[in-house]
C-alpha cells in the first residue's frame, strides 16, 4: 500500500519545494504526482522548452525518497498555441466553438493540436524517460470529463469518416446496416456522412451510436500515441495510466480505454455522493477494468467545489473514505492536493495544506490515517473483494438508448446505478463486466437494459445458466442491432430462447399513469415503460395487475440446465428491483448481510492463504452503531485486536476488519 499526493511546484516559489518535500515524507507520503497541467511552463513559447525547473523539483522530491508519477501536460495547451491555432478549440453540436481558458478545451482530432502534443510529449519523455525517480506516467488528465469532450468540428467529422471506412469497408454496407433509406439519407460517398450535429428532427440513431464509439476510439488512440512516444525514451518498460472518472462520465467506454493502460486509475470524491454508493460504484468499476488492484490518483483531502449536502468532510470521514478505497481494491491512494491552489477555478478545492501553507484542519487525521494504513495493509493486501455477482455494463446499449429512447425516459446508467446500490446495501459485492466477458464463476449475473444483444453474449449467458448460474435481465432487451436499427426478430431476440419469452408489444406512459405489477402479494408501480410478454417456456412470477394489461406476464423465470434466467419486463421502482434481486440471489445461495444498510457498508474479502476469512465493515453514519452477533458468535477486529462478543460496536465513521 502506497500513499501519494498531487503537487504543483509551478504554483509555488522554488525555495518552498524542499520544505514541501520534507513535510510530505514526514507525513508518510511515498509518491508525488506532478506535471499534468504544466505545459505553459514547460514550453512557455513555441519551441522554447524549459524542463530544468521540473528536473529540479523531481530531484528535490527524490532527495526525500519520494517517487514520482509524471503527467503528460496535454490536458491544457498554453495560450500561445490557441493564439497561433485558434481552430483547435472543440465545437459543440450546435456548431458553436468553445473558448479557451480552462481545461479540456482542445479537440483531440485537431491536426495542429495533435502535432504539438507529439512535440511536447516527445520532449518530456526524452528528458524524463531515463529518470529512475519517475516510476509511472499519467497520460493527460481526466479525458472525457467535460462536455467539450464530444467535439463536432470539421477535423472530427473527417476523422469519423475515416473510422467508418475502417469499420464498414464500403459506403453501401454502411447504408444497408444503418438503414439510410429512411428520410432520404442514402450516402453516395463517405464525404457526405456528417457528424451528428443538431438537426430539426433529431440525429439518425445509427449515426449517433457510431459517433459515440468513435469518440472512445479517438481517446484510446490519443493515449496510445502518447504511450508509444514515452516508450521510445524509457530504458525499461514504463508503467502507463490515466486518471479516469470511472462511472461519473459516460462519454467513453472505460473498458476500451483501460486496454491502453497498465494500471487502471480513478479520481475519487466521495462527498459527491450518494454516499457511500457513489464512491463504491466508481471503485468497483475501476477494479473491474483490469480485474486487479488499481490506483486512486485523486482522493478527496478536504472540502471541494462539488455541490453536495455538506461541503466539509466530518471528522473521521477522510479516514473512512480511504479505507473504503483500500477495501475495494486500491493499492495506491494519492490525495488531491498537497496545497490548496492560490488562484484559479479550483481555489476552493482544498488540499492537505491551506493556501497559506499551514496544515489544514484535516492534516492530523490524514497523517494518522497514512500511518495506520501502512501498518495494517498486510492484513488485506493481495485480497480483493469477494465478488459473488457479475453486473454487466454495456456502453453500446446505453448510448443506443440515449440516441433513441423509444419515447420513454429510459436511462441504463441510472438503472445500473440503482442495481449496484441495492447490491451494496445488501452487503453483496459485484464485479462489473462487459457483455463480451463470461460471468462463469459468479453466483449470479445481472444485465440491465441490454438493448443490443450480440450472439456471442447470448451464447455465453446460455452456457452460464445451464452450468448453474442465475441470470437477471431487465427490459428493454434485444431491440436493436449493433448499428442501432431494429432487430429482424421480436425482442428479446437472441435471448428469447434463454429467457423463454417474446415481447408482443411494449407500452409507454407519462408519469404515474402506468399499470402496477403484482408479485408475491405486493403491488409495484410501472414507471414509464413496460413490455407485454408472451411465455415461450418461462413461468410468470409477476403480472400486470390492472387495466388493459391485467394478468399479462411482467416478471418471468425460465429454467435452463442447472440454473435459471429471470426477466424483469418493465421499468419500476427500487422496491421492485430489490424484491426481484432478493428472489434471484436467494436461488443463487446468496443472502443479504444483516448489518448492511444505507450507511453500513460490508465488504467481504477473498480468501487468503493461511489467513482467516475477513470482512471490512464501514460506518458511513454520523452516529455510533451496534451490529448484533448471533448467540455464541464472536468476531475479532484485526485492526485493533478487540474481540466482540454480543455485538460489534462501530463509532461514527468507524471502520473494522473482522475475522470470522
């Protein structure tokens, strides 16, 4: 377990750097992240590089035994570059250009910008690639975190056409798969394919989906190009990462981006909430990208500018959030930032030191947390969370729905968040998979709103269920082709045989006008969308309870081999999702933790060699709690050595690591 911090030596007088380095070391920091916003200092004028100041800063840090993660400074070009090439700014879907002056305000496909990116990255890599104190490289910073990440400029449009050529081969094939005969949109040549800018009656859904894929492809190629430049100058294979926002941005397919990285990384600000679910889903996704330990490159160190219920972390919360990240698989946690910025848009994004260089109100809590974490990390390191459930995240289906939501308010990302949160509140950890990854080995698998169902995924899920797995699929499912056109068969298409149902029709409602679903003696409302199902081998376990849809199946279960496949055919409330989950998980032999709740987080760890089963328990509430034990049961807190007999007592924002 290593502790890190983001540091911006360019913000402070050079004679302050040794003091900062010494204080970092004394505080227990191991790794310092630098450089990701320093382009204007590294190249103050075109072709006039100044790397000496950063060399001195790294030397000072290394002199205290601190390792360095060096960021490529491409997230914000210097003003002279905007002046020389004003066209590098992104363009929105209305054709309006963004203005420079913040960050992420350059188009990744702009040829001039990319030329200068290669130059600055090559120069930084040439100088620092051989430096043994640089232990890893961060490519750019939070790619895709602002709306300007979706650019619709002429450069993007042309690059999109080239990407489409590689994907489809001929314009005739694109026309056929997209269905461009609709509204007279047949393209005679690639040059006529537009970027999906604003039109009077919406954008063609196939165009919109492929453009979103193209945005991810652009970002991955941008990272890969920088990676290759760095590799040219490093005497050994460099460790490459970038700091993603995981589930908090849907512009990029994070699984695709992770393919260009050695280590997945996440910027974690738990106060944005809903706490603890908001941080948990980001941590779980980041762990799942590589199915391995990961890095947190920005961990909250104090108040932020994020709108939330309270801006200041309460005493003990920073320690709690640090343990949450470690429990869910982080083995490097780097805080943002060392010292609060003296100026600029993030002046009120507080660091470990206040802007006047005095320790913040959280300094001592963090210092104690660092020491505690390093002392106790051997108790859990090498043991990722024990994930019994696979939760399938399909970016293509999410983007397909966003491009054309069937006139209903269908939000895959929102439902995914809900399902993950329900599992978390049951004390059940999920790994997050792509549709291409097999859920074999998990007790249950959940697939929210798979609008696009590929044959390979359908075969994997069939094999999984026949082998004893429990699968839950939610509607809408199997409506679209990979190009976001209608499938040739009735939904859920490739899943019809496994789920044992077909969708005869679907209905869309405004507000609370939909029917209810009767299941196990309880009525649950439909929210906006429902499928009218025909049974094709499945049994109905829930049906619509009133109106013209009365008695039509709404929730079904189909046995296959040693397992079962469930289908929830309507959008509903957390109550129904939770009820169906309980049924599916019970079949899979999984039970909710008696302790887990909105504020109590329970994270069992994988079994370790010659180590007892261990479980993290975290209290995200502001009051102490007593978690009852069964009669005769005892649990020992490995962090404190305390033996609990009748109940486990957790202080407000407290943490325990319990041995069975």
